[in-house]
């Protein structure tokens, strides 16, 4: 099912939950709503579900406005962060509840419930109550309940944030696989950018109720349109330093105190003679190299595959993903090389990218 | 050296024993009047007279047990009175339970004009001493009596009328109590049920009510007890023995002119106490959850 949001707005008095959201989701697409807590992603999701009534704007399912359609008529499945299982019902009753409400004949209900439960790997737990299940099992029941009525649209509200890290990884892969196999249009709300990057076909980044960016994960990663997107997507986050870009002898120099980088012309010319601009570079695009910008290592954080080191360059600090075999230590003087083909430039006033415009 | 250590240790131990015993001593002293009162009640119901805690027989000697005080059980009046008390108590359970669970759900979950002021008004009403309303309620009941059909069941000097007054006076507390229980339930569960395809009413009936069963049960017990032992309102709005409940009946046994048989009154009191005791034994835990669950209720 195709979903479109047109100028979708939700306000409670002066409090803005979502501010004129415009978004389209293709059939069978997996879209993630990504943003910090309180950015309006759950509000938007609940409007799509029909729990909240929009203050303004429209929600369209396959071109039909559904603003006033009751949640039960929308044929959607939803998975909640708290799982929201019915504690007084068994696993079987929980999963079959949507079918019971649809008045599906008993035999068909039994068969369908069993099939979904087996698919989720909880077929042997049918007589248990939710309180007797582990977190991961509860999550599967919640997922099964959302899937059993074969919805046209699946909504996920931070479904993995109550699970431990290992289980989260497993469930992440399972949900992604399930969504692809079943081809159900899905909206996935999360504040975890790794989840959004790994699972979604497209990511909608929200902040303060507004849609900041909407696009493919790699596009958001490589061509961030705003400072917020640049800082929010990617882990560890992008380094941001204020520089001035000037052209000298046909080369573009990005400079600040103790810092001078030559940047490629096609990127540098867009930032030149603009006064103060913000330079962005991801930690993996900075290397500890011979010659370059000199600084001092402030702290070394081993991440296993890499060491995350913080280097003080003048009065700025730069995060670098470095090879652990280099054996870097705190307080050591190092020189840094930049992969200048990956630098970003932003206008610090408007917070918009100087390189990528819509 | 060794003896000194021993002495300090023993003194220390004695003090510790005293420290542990003291709270118990204080508790025993403070509850003994109540325990003694109940002891007297039980002894009195089986004796002609009592002197202190000792039963006294007709000649004034200590001793002599009798079942004479329990003869009232053969009087049909007591059974009519018991039935009235029972109807009143059950009426309270059903009336307050039904209205407050619906009202509290709306107040907890829905947003409508006047919700806040309704809530604070209910709280004020609860704090309002009901005695001050007695005369006004008398006029209301009198007015109801004049309405055909309704007046016959819910007017002045009817069980229905008394039940109606008691229910309405108990509703503020019931609503606040139930609201506390509803407030503690996560919204997600209701949202999930709505999305699963349930109507609002079905969500209330199939998801919410089963989850607040302990609260509902506690409220029911509470109301049963207060209906069972109600005195002031039945006493004010009924005349004669026809619609008297147990406490009112007991009051009628106390005569202003003839000498009163206090031992019989004790027996009636004992009789009234029995269902309450049985009730209490089985429902203690639920009653506790009223305070545990209800006190959490915020705005």
C-alpha cells in the first residue's frame, strides 16, 4: 500500500507535535523515521495509525484520504516499544485477538494463529501468559499479533529499544527479512541511527516536529543537506569545525588556527569567500599520517576493530578512527591527514549545506 | 579484660532486646482497649449481665451463660432488616462500581471541556461533610416521592431512596479511586487494541476492565462494607421498622423509657459483624491494593 502525508500537522495548543510533514512511501517500502526523542516521530506514527487526529493536512492510503477513518478500519499492524501485550490473555489469545475482532471462523483463526506463531518461533508457547515470557519472546508475540491479520501497513514504534544488544541485532535482521519476504509497507520509528541505516530503504530525519531530510541511507550519509543531518547520521558523529576557505594559487585552503587543509576545487569553490563556514569530516575519513595537521591525542577509546581517538588541534577537537596496531597513547603528538574528497561545508547561520541543495 | 568485655556485651545485648521489645509493648498497649472491647462484646452476648469482663447471672453471682440474647434470630423482623442491609450494600457495590468505573475511564482517558474542573469539584464534594446535606437531600427525596412510579421505589422512606443517596455520596471517592487505577494502565495497550480492530467500548470491556479487576473488587468490598454498616443516612431518611437496616434497627432497640437490654443489642451487633468478618478474612489483600493502587492517582 502506498502512503502519502500532505502538510500533516499536529498541535496541542502551542505545543507542536508535527509540523507540515510531506512524505510519500512507496508500496512495500521500508521507511524509518529517525530523530532524537521528542522530535514528533511517534506523533506522526500515531496519526498514521489513526490514534491521533491531525490538526491539519492529510494522510492518504493508496490515494484515499483516511483522516477520519477509525484505526480498526485502516488494516494496519503495530508493534510498540512496550510490546503492549494483553497481560490477562495467553499468547494464543494475544495473537488471535485481531482475528477474533474480525470474526474469522474459529478453525481458520486457529490455523492462521499457529502459522504466524510458528513463523515467529513461538509456536510452543501458545498457552503461556506474557508475564511468563522473556523480553525477546514478548517481542515476537507482539510482532505476530501485528502480522496475523495480514495488514497493508506495518508500524513499528521503537520496537527493539527494550531488548539487550545481542537480541536487538538478531531481531533487526529478522524484521528486515520478514518485511522483505512479506512485502508489507512499513514505517519504523527509531532514535537509533544504526537501526535506521541498516534496515530502512529510505530514512526520514525529523527534528522539532519538522522533516529535516528524506532519502536513501547512503545519500543522507554522503550528502547531508543540513548540519543536523550531518551530526545525527553516522556513528561516531561527523567532526564539525569552523574554518575560513580562501583561494590561493589556484588551490582552496580551509583554515583556522593550527589548521590548514587543501580541499578539492569542486567542493572548495562553493565555500570560498563566505567568511566563517563549518567544515565537516567523518572520523573514518581522517587518518593518522606522516605530515599534515599536527595535534595532541587527548583520549584513546578502543572499539575493538578501531580505536576512537580524540585529537586536540589548536582549540578544536577532532575524532579519528585509527588502526589499533599503531599503539597510540594519550598525550602523544600526531599528525592527521584528511580525505579531502569527503569534506562537507555548511553555512553556520542557516545550518544548510553549501555543497548539496535540493 | 575478658570479664569487662563480657559485661559490656551483655549490657549491650539487654539494650538491644529492650529496643526490639519496646515497639511491641507500645503496640499491645495501644490496641488493648479495642481487643478488650471485642472481648466484652463476645462475652456479653452469651450472659445475662456483665461486670467488667465477667458474666453475671440473674442472682448477681459470677458465671452463668445463656443463649437468651440470641432469641431475636427467631423474630422475622431481624431477617427483613438483614435483607434491607444486604440490598443496600449490594446496591452500593453495583451502583458505585458501575458509574465510577465508566466515569473514571472517561476522566482518565478522554479530553473534554470541563474535565479539570469536574475533577477538582469531585474532590471538593468528597471532602464535603455529608451531614450538612441531610436537609437538602430530604427535600430532594420528598420531591422524588411525588413522582409516580419512581417515587414508589426511590422516594423518602424507601430502600431505593436511601441507596440512591448513599451511592451519590460515595461516587466522588469511587471515581477518584478508579481513576487512579486507570491512570496506572499504559496507553499502548489500548492503542494496540484499537489498531487490532476493537471499538472503544470493546477495548474498555475486554482489555481495560480485566486489568483493573483488583481495583474494581477492592472498590466493591469497600462499598459493601460501607453500605452494610450505614447508619446516618438510613436513619435520617426512613421511619419505622419497615425499611430499617441493621444499625437503624439496633438504634430502635434502645428505648428512651423502658430499660434497655444491652446484652441483646450486643448480640445484634455481633450478628451484624459476622458477615463483615468473613468478608474481611477473604478480601484483606484486595483491600490493601485500594490504598496501594488508588493513592498513586494523579491528575
